[in-house]
């Protein structure tokens, strides 16, 4: 080969190399940890560009590169690495764990802290716990997961039923005891979908909640939604389908036994006429119940670069309830966008919105409309089984043979319209700017808007409820809006071996609420449903509580100091000053201070080298928080519009409604907390113990002693009189029992004990309330008494069955249980004669039961075996009692009853029983006979899942695929005879939309609630 040829070939090679260098090539690699285990999800980015990818399940990646490119490998929990491309075709990267990043970080108010540095009582609920089983609301997933947190549906398994959360018990009587919910920094936000939540923290003691001052008395739930991560676009699709049915039914009499029961009642009451048995044998529970279903689908996309990260999701939820004609449908979306505009400036926006539609049936009736307006669950228990659904003329049957005449339950369930539509939207924007090293300024602005419409129509086909009035229509609207602006500075500085963090800020929030209400009877046709309201021949005057507009403003300044000394001694001090417009003129402002100390004992020289104890921290805190959760204008004098007569005509008039209270101020909770955090065997076992004491002062209560002669329409004004105490003990234990390459087993145990006592009331007098429906014709079913727990059941103390002869000492019967000669009738119920006067009357009522549990608990076990995983979750309550008002009704004689009562009722040949004779004279008695032990243990969730191997998924272009099956509420162990021990009936005080007083004081009553459901779920999780 001559020189010319050689030079030509050399130039061609150089040219090709330059082209290769310019156009780049594909580099492949594998990323592992120090144990040579592949790491999925590692972000691989070419420095100073937006080009990048993420490792797959085998830790592998491919990326187009050029010689000279610098590849950056990063992931939370590992030290960031940089490797320069020098022409290699493949590389192997070993990531080193970053101990400082691996430690769990928890969100606290207006910031975040390493878990080891937290001085307050904070419980964390992980994302996988929130999605362990399908839930309508993420709040449901907290039950049994966080110590000191009580979670309950306000109406069993009703589609779309709201969820009630209480942290460390009731802290109020008339104000709300619900915690403050903060979502992505928006105070008072609504709970997002469980699949959109990255983490959730529950702030429980005053040290943790005082940064929210006046709104922190009931605890704070901090929710952080998912954000985008640097790397390629990810698409996640999660789909669940549930089949639901009733978890329990009552064993009621069939038609023949019901006729025999009614004839026995007539015989005992001296009626010789036989009961006219109908020709049907209808199981009314079968008529109203069906198999239900739930479909829940979520689609989410996420990704980003070093400059911009994004996450967006939409969720569709649809439920057909187990009661006919009850269903719920909801569509929601969430979007998070975060942008690093410059090295110092970061901005972001959080958008959340949704729309839902609920079609409901009447449950938890308070009996306040008409007798025929009862709920379908109770009607199915009361209605005569020898009646058919329809009469001979095709009209719906009514119960006209015994008791009150009522519409049949199937008619009420299928003919009555009850639709609720809700639309909500929230936008929250923020900007964060690093002014100097260690000094950051953050400003946020958010607005939320919610509109609710409810329409109810009772058609002519419901003869008892609305037929005589030719149709009853109701239309109601609510609108609420909140505007929030917050600005705060955070300063962080290392001082030798210590770290100082200062926070100071200003907050302004304005809430506006509006309501309208229209009701009419006598519509022109049923065809228009509630939209036919405009044809009503008679309109019903609404009350002031149905039509209103109000505003509430809270403005605050706040500050916090964290001083961590040598990673051993921790100090937290907080002060917030709030002003709320809904209090009296001179009582609008209050200060809420707190302080906490922490001692990392395990970092001391005498313990830091211990092999057994890897963590030991002592916490102590003291602080004050407030409760402003009363309606606006309660301190002001007001007037009410009424109808009056003038010159023979009806005219509108004004009357004084309530008197002013210029001294109405905040309720204040003063809380002390002591805690110990343990870690054993390199934190393989962790244990947290907390003891707390909460004294609530200046309770806002109704003063019922206002004399009528003052002339006010409402003689129950709010005053600050009363105190309350909560003490409790909490345990949270986590154990990683087995951890190896193929099999893992971990256990979580949660224990909570809270004792609530009323320590002082107005003039020391007892305070009574009613948890029964109106047609029970009783006024007092529970009592608040100094020195006792809240909501004690109030009634007669049942003493068994009178067998004849002399009355047992200390007992008596009600007057109606005596014959014409004044002698007690054998088989009638006996009661304790507390007044010792030989008669049973109101003076013999006493406390007959306690609805508050001794303790609650949750027990979770998680297993993995290769690609399989399993979750077993038990949850329970111990020591609470339930007032079974369903049995009160079913033992009354004017309805159907259970076989248990009928077969065990006293007869002259069956005297060895504690059940009175049928047709006795007690008439819906409120007595200890119907108080039962409500303790239970429930298998809340059992789930098994399988992750397809990465080798299989590579061939079909899927990154992750998981299939799972699960069951919820599969088994319940309880001695309670009702449908379900998790009960929440609010009685005549407000049904499922009960007021704050009802929610705080009415617990443990059971009557006509939507049943809890048993579910079987099938889930699919996909990642592309």
C-alpha cells in the first residue's frame, strides 16, 4: 500500500470518528447498590441538558451520548454520582447509600424535619398503607393505622357518606372536634384521592399543632400529594373492581310466625280478635338489599427534568350501593407542576377539582317530618311480612294493620328521589426564593370553591309520606369559598455542631358560605320530580338555619424556633397570634404558645455504641391551641323573619332572635405530652410511646337558662362556661421480623386509649340531649355530668322480669304494667326504683351505659415472597357500649320482631328468661335492657398480590404490572346483636348531617343506619 493510499484511509477514519463523535452513540449500563442488587428508578441525566432516562427493574438503562458528556446518577437515599463519557459502550455504576438522606423526613407545619429531630407527637402513614385496600376517602385508611386517631363513617357503607376523624377524643361540646386538614399547604383543604397522596402526617400534641394556633386544638392532618420526578415520562394506571354485599342481617319473623306473635300480643292485652293475617310472606330485607359494586380507575402521568417536574392524574369512582336506588359517582383530577426558574427561584402550582353525584335513599331518619317518612332500613324491620309490595289496585302497600301506618320500605327506596351534586375546585400557587445562603422566603396563594345542590321529591305513590299532599319537593343549595394567603421566612444556619432554624410568617384566610332553601307541597305532577317545585300550590317557610350567608376571617402571625444542639438536645418553641371575626369585638385575638424538648439519649457516649439500642429519644411538650369552629355572628344580637297576622291578613314580621354576648371568645386546649421513641437491633424494631393530658377551657356551650320573658325567639345563646379533660396513652410498634432475599415479614401494632371527662358545666347542672328519633317520644337519652365521660346513656335501670308475688326489693314497674286492681302483671319488665317510692317515673332515670371505648387497636402484617405479597389487617375496639334502639323498636309490639326475642319472651311456661312478655306495657322504653357490649375484632383487610417478573414485562413494553385480590370486613367477632358494632346514629339532632353538638355528644346509638358492607376487590396496577 503506497503512502497516498495510507493517507487517504487515515483521513477517512478521522472523518468517520469526527462524525461518530458529533452524532453520538448509544450507551448502555447497569446500576446496582453496594450488594450488587440492581436499583430501578435511578435518574440518569446528561449534565446541563434535559436529556435523561431512568433505570428499569433490572437496574439497566440505555442513553444516546457523545464523548465528553457528563452523566449524573441520582436518587433519594443515595450519594449523587457523575461519570464522564470517554467512548465506552457500557458502564457499571455502584450507588452508595447516603445515610443523611435515607433517614425518614416528615412534614410538619410550614416545613419538614428529620424524623429523629421531631420533638412533637407525630404519626406518619405511608402511601402503601393508604392504598392497601380500596377506599372512597383516604381518611378511611387511617383507621387502625395511626395511634390516637378515631375514624368512622357517618352512615355505615352509604355511597358517598362523609368520614368523621377525631384525634385524641372530643375536645369540645358545641364547636367542631374535627381535625384541621392541610393539603399541600392549603389550610382547610379536602382530602385527595388515596392514590394521589405521597405521605400523610398526623400532628397530635400542642408542640406540633400550635403553629396552626387557633385551628389546631383538634389535631392537624398534613397531606402531601405526589410530585413529578426527574426522568422519563411514567404512565400509571390503577384499576379496582369491588363486589359488595351486606355483612349481616337481622333474623326477623316470617309471615306465619309474625301472625302468631301478633295473636300472642292481643291475648296478653285482653283482645280476643284474631290478627287478620295477609296472604303474602315478604322478606323486606331481601326487597331493599342487593349486591353492590364499586369501580375505581386512576390514570396518572409524571416525569420531569432538572428544571420542570410534573404530575397529573384523574380518578373515576362509581358505586352502586347495597340498598336499592343508592349510588354514587365521582370524577376528580389533580395536577402538580414545579419549576426551578433560576438557581434561587422555584415556583409551582397545585390544581385539584372534581364533580360528584349521589342518589340516596332515606336512612338514619330522625322522625321529624312525618311518621311515614321513616328510613328504609328501619321500615324493612318494622313492616309486616304478611303484606305484599303492591295492593290489588297496583298501588304500593302500607302498614295499616298494626302500629303507625307507614309506607312500605321498597316504595320509599324506589319512589323517593334524593339527589346531591357537588362541584369543587382548588388552586394553590407558591413561589420560593433563596434570598441568601440559609435564608428562604416562600409565598403561597390559594382559592377553593365548592357548590352543592340537593333535590328531594316525595311523589304521590308514597301515600303516607306525601300522597295526601300531592307531592312534596325540596331544593337546597350551598356555596362555600375560601381564600388563603401565606408568607413566611425560613432561616437555617449551622453554629458549630448545632443547627438553628427560625421561621416567621403571616397568614390571612377568608371563608364565605351561602345557603338557600325552598320547599313546597302540592306539585302539578310527579314527572318533574323536585324541579316541579315551581308548580307547588303551597310553599313552606324556611328557617334561618336553612337560608343564610356568612363570612369568617382569620388573620395570624406566627413564629417557630428549632435549635438542635450536637445532634443530642432538641428545642422547639412556637408562638402564633390569631384573630377571628366570629368572636366578640373585644375577644377576637388570642395567643397560642408552645414549647418542646427532645433528648437523643442514644447519641450520648454511654449508649451510642450499644448493639441492642439503636435509637432512644425522650420528648416532652406543653402548649395551647384554640378552637374557632362555631358559626359566625354567634356573639351578635340578631332578628328573625316570621309570619304574623295583621288586619286579617298574613304579613311578614321581625322578632328578636338572639341576644348579644359581648364576651364570647375562643375555646382553648392546654396540652402536655411525654413521649419515648425506641429503636432496637439497628432499628429492626421501633417503638413509640406517648402519654398526654388535654384540658379544654372556656367551652362554648348553650345557656339554656335564659328566661322566656326577655322575648327572644331563640333562648339558647352560646356562652363560655365549662371545662373538659382528655388523658390518653398511645403505642406504635413496628417490627421487621424476617428480611432476606426471597421472604420478608413485617408487623405494625397500634394501641390507643383515651379517657374523656367533663370537669365543669354551667352551674354544675347536668346537661341532657336526645339520641333517639322523635317518634320515640322521649327527650333525654344521654347526659353530660361533671366528673363523667361525655355522652353517657340515660334511662331506666332494667332489673329483669316480674315473676309474680312480692316485688324484689328496690324494684318497681311502670304504672301501665299494673292491672285494674293496681297489681303488677307477671311478665312485665322491672326497673330499679331509685327514689324508693314504689313508682317508676322520670326521677328513676340514671346513667345506664358508656359509649366510649376503653381502647382501640390495629394489627397489620405484611409479607413478601419473591414476586408475591400479602397484607392482613385486624382492627378492633374494646369496652364501648351500644344503645340498640333497633331492638327498642322491634320489642315494642307494633312492628315485626326477631326470633331471638319471640322465642325467649316470658310466658307462664317460660319464666326462666330475662325478656319480658310480648305486648308488655313498656312502650319504647329507654332502659339498660337495650344497652349491649359493643366490643369487636374485625378482619379489616386480607389482600394477596403478584408482581409479574421484569423478564416477562420487557417483551410487552410494560415496566410494572401487579395483580391483587382482597377482601374487606370479611369477619367480625362481637357479642353485639345489631347489624354492626361500628354505629353512628345522631337521632333527632340531625341525622347524617348532624351538627357539631350531635357529633361530640351522641355516640353509640344504633338505629336505621346504612349497613356496613363486606367487599371483595380485584385490582390491576400498571406502569409504562
